[in-house]
């Protein structure tokens, strides 16, 4: 076969590349079939080829084993960045003897190699076995390489060369993490990665970093004196993580300042500075190029062409009431007439002058707050000087006095007593620290009384998360200690966390809590439902806590070894509940001593049951115009003291006549009620009443009871407590009457239950013809015993001649009879005049008083 060599920046395409050996039909020795040729694809960038590459040895059909068959060819695929192949490659070699020709070599070399196809470098002997096979060689560096769908002929000798991670600048030095031992053949998460060059600095990653054997850390990380560089784009930013950095050997600095890409780093936090060792440790949120420089900028520097002299002023001020107020005058050269000089191109370090004064926070009298140091160059009388451009020669630096500890370190996760299975013993710990002043604080995570991770930067008021790997099986105690820039320290409480050898049951989700009939009332049982899940499919037991008004009331335990997936409910008997109770349940699962967390249900409030009217007195027919009614009530919520607040009684008139009786709903607290005021309308006029009642328990009303009836009949009873009048002896032409109560008049009273009208008739008392009734010789009139005894205007209240026929005397004589207060009797006065010619004999008259109902109404 011949040669095919393709050389280009990019090689892409599809098809067939063939350099196979030629066919032979010669039986002459040395005139066998041709061997496969050479095919080479070389790219300075990428190769993407989908097709077949055929470079087999030629064959002979002479039929004799001694005839020569061709050897397989060679295929070389090389690209700088990536090789992607999806076709088949064959370099099969044929031979005529066990020591004859064989398959040759397939070679892939690139940073990234992705193969999917059949790659065959076998040797085939049609007549004999035991031949030598060729080789397949694959060399790549990228962890993104893939051989999914690639088949390497099982008879070929093939080698895949996986490069080792490159970190020789750090391997075995200082505190560097050992990356030779772990298997990094694929992407692997490394926690707590430390790279130490043993001389100039350290990188301590505070976030997990993903590495594989293809990483070249030497080329992408540089640590040199006062400088640390990490390629933040390498492998899609795999190294661009937060970290604590250390510069060593900075003894030339009074106090170093950290620069990020040449500018002052605003998101760096200095954790410590050891001036004796010149060692500074600081935190960064991500990577770039970090360097150190002298941070001491407190100086007077003469950049002009003349030497300068001045009087130095140094003082502190406190920010109070929205303004700067002098705190202390530390140095005032004008007052002491002390002149200072700075020559051209020289400087005076102000920090050295200041530090000699031994001024510290104890000198500040305003307490915690914001302060500043003010420095000015003055003349001898205290005026601030100007530079050549007219700018005042003064400067200030603000600082905060923080004498208080971080006021809160709260543990967010895991919760106290939380359980983990050892298959998940990489635990993320979360906490939040709160401080009055500092934006960032520094924290240590302590597990089992030993600091597990130190120098963790925690943003004020924001949750901090730290992953700890490989926590041992067992019970552990953890807490967090944090401090601010002023080294004020505070610690959290301690929480417990447990790691077990298997998973506990899944925390139950309480989907429903309700009553058996859905009413959530007193007489209904209450059930709490959940599905029992164990991640390993084991049986579970259940504990249920029932809480009444947020207080544990009782606990139920179900040791029934429920199957995984059982829909479970715990039922609380209604005897435990009453109206307005607030109930909830909490469920925990137990599987072989492994417990889930307690899970809480929503709350359910027991709804008040409305009362029921169970009895009311029968229909009433009678003469009592203020009858008594009574009724009984029951309530599912029991007979709690004061539960029935009142009763409402509704009385309505069934009017047949024009009688009216306006009544409103009556509210009563007694289950026995006397109707009042009296019922106005009577059955005599065809009028009756209905009544019903309902109860109120302070929350709900009962239904109105059925209607019952009042039928009130009239009762007419009149009496004559004084039924006889005797005027004694009288002479002709003399006049006597009872208006002076001597003798007493007739007294008529009403003992019935209705107003009555009184009529009367009078037999003649005189024999004289001139004095026969009606005449002024015999008269009567009605007189009130007290007010409101009768209808005065329509009654006979003036002297009126007596008649032998019925005559109206009194209209609507009142009654009481226990129904109402007032007068129920009147006087009927009698007046007699003796006729002139009346013979002297005893005279008498019979008077008949009759009563009839005075409350008659016409039909409506």
C-alpha cells in the first residue's frame, strides 16, 4: 500500500481513506501480497472525521501456506487540541506462517480524544494460529475525553495512556495536599485542597475543587515572593474558588496591602499579620493575580523642588450628632513651637510619630462608634498650609471602635439531634453570625471539642456553609466561634448530630389531620395520616404525639412492624376533645433503632357544636294572660359552666280581629320564662299566639324549636265588697249621698282577667208619682278609688238619674289578678232626695250591676 498524509490546521470530513496492500496470485516465493501503507492525519487544532480508514495487508489466493500475505499498515492521528472519530479503522495483517507478518499500529495523540467506532489491529492467519497482533496506542490529557461506543479489537494489544496530574511545584512541600494517592482518573471532588510551594506562599481552598489527572496545576498556578496567580478560566473556572492565601517573607513591609490585578483588593479580608515573620494570611472570594505592597501611606512626602517646614497637628474626632467633634489633640506643634522639616524627595512617616504617643482605644471617651484621625500641616499660628495648587495640606482616616462581641451566632443546619446515614456522612454545616459593625467576621467550626475548620469568612447576617467530609459513625457535638476585626469573640450553643450505619426512615409527611366525619366537631374522632417510608424498605414502628393547645397531651406507640409504603393513621377518640380545642399531631418512625425526625401536622380546631332544643312546654289554653313556658337544651360539647349564654323567645300573634300586640324577640337566661307584659289579644275575638325558642352558647345558635300555641280566654268576675247602703231616717225635701263616704258607696271590683263594662238597673225607691225613675230624686255616678281604675271619660262620673232599665255606668273597669299592677275597683255613689209629699215609711231599692267584656274587637 502507499501513503496518505493530511496536514492542516483543521481536518474535518467523512469518507474512506484506503492504503491497503495489494492482492497477489503468484506462487513464487517472495512475490506475496503487499503490506498496508501509512496513513497520517496531523492538525494544529482539531480533527473531526466520520468515515472508514482501511490500511489492511494484502492477501494471496495461491492457496499454499508458504505464500506470503501482507502485513497491516500504520495509522497516526495527531491533533493539538482535540480528535473526534466516529468511523472504523482496520489495519488487519495477514501472514502465511506463525512467524510471519502481523498487524501494525494505530496511534491517537491529542489533549482531548473522543472515539466511537471499531478499531482493529489484529493479525489473521487463514491456516495457522498463534500469530502476533498489532498495537493500539491512545494518549490524551483532558478529563473530558470519551470512548463511549469505541470497540478495541480483543486480539490487539492496546494501551490508553492517562496522564498524571501535574503539580510538581507543590508535591511533597509544606502543607500541600497529596494528589498522587487518590484516583483522579475521572473528575473527583477534593475538599480542603492546599497547595504550598514550601517557600513563598500557600493556597488553602475553602470551597471544594474538582480535579482529574489531566490537570496541569504547575502551568496554571504560580506562587512567587509577594504574589499568587491562579488561572481563573482553566478548565471552565475549576480553580476559581474562594480560598485563604498566605504570603511569606514580607519582612520589608511595615504593614502589607493586598492588591488584586494591581488595584487595592476590596473583597479581600486580612486574617492575620505576623510582622516578625513577614507572613500575612488573607481570604479571597475568587481568583486573579494577588500581590502585596506596603500599606503604610501615612506620610508627608516632599515631591517639590524646595525643602519644606511645617508645624504638625494630629488629633482624633468622634462623629456625634451628625458632625465631627474633637476628641483629643494628640500633637500640636504650633502650641509647642516645634518646627519639622522634610527635604526634597524625602518623606516623614506619620505612623512612627503617632505610634510614639501610645494613643489607643482607651483614650476614646465617646464609646463605640465612628472616629477619625485628622492630620494637618500648619504654620506657627495654627493655619492649615496649602500646596502649590492651593490645596489644603490635611488628611483624615476613619475607623470604628467596636468593643462589643458579635451579638449572635445562630446554628442553622443541621438541626439539633439531626440524624444522618453513613452513606451520606459528608455534612454541610450552616450558621449565621450577626454583628453591629463588621461586614465580615472570621469563624471556626468545632466538632467534638476540636477545631475542624478554621478561618472561615462569614458575611454579617448571611448564612455561611461549610462541607465536612467523612464524618465518622456515631454521635457528634458541633458549635461555631466567630470574632470581628477587633477580636471580640462569641460562640454559638452546641448542637448534636448523629451518623448511623444505615438510613433512618424517611421523615414522615403528615398529609391530613381531620375528624372521622369531616365536621371537626366534638363528637367526631380525629385522625392523623401519613405514608410510612423507609429508604431501605424495612418495616417501621410509629410513635405519635398529640398536642392540645400546643402542649403535649399524650403519646401513642404502634409497635406493629408496618410494611414499607403503608398508609397509616392514628385516631384520637372524641372523648378527648371539646369545642375550641386546638389539636395537632407529631409522628416519628422507628426502624431497627433508627429514628426519623419528628414531623408536625397542621393544626385543627374543634368546631363548636350548636345546642339543640330538646323540650318545650305544651300548647296552652286558659285564662292566664302571663303564662309560664319552659324548655330544655342539650349540647354535644357537654354541660360546661356558662356554655349556654341565653335563650331567644319569639312570640307572634295570629290575629283574627283588629287587636294588635307588637312583640319583639325576647332574650332570656332562664329556661323557665313568664310571659310579660300580658298578652293583649284573646280567643274571644278569634286571636291566638304562637311561640318558639332557640338557644345560644356564645358561638352558635340552635335551630328554632317547633311552634307552640297560646290560647287565652276571657274570665269575667265582678264583686261587691260594699253591697248595701243605708241612709237612715230622712225628712221630706232632704238630700243625702255617699260622696262623703258616709254612708259608704257601693264598691265594685274586677277579679277577672279582662277589662269589663258595668251596667245597672235601679228599682223605684219612692212612692210619689213625681219621683218615679228616672228623676232627680234618685241618682248615681261612678267615682275612681284611684287613678286608672276605669275609662273615666266614657264612664258616668256626674250625677245621673237612675233608671229601671239597664244603663251604662262604668267603661273598661281595670283588673289586676296578678297580671298587672293598678286599680281594680271603683265606687258607685248614690244620691236620694225625699219628695215633699212622700209618706213616712221605710223605702228601699234593688240595684242590679252586670259586667261584660270590655275588650271586644271586630274582625280584621
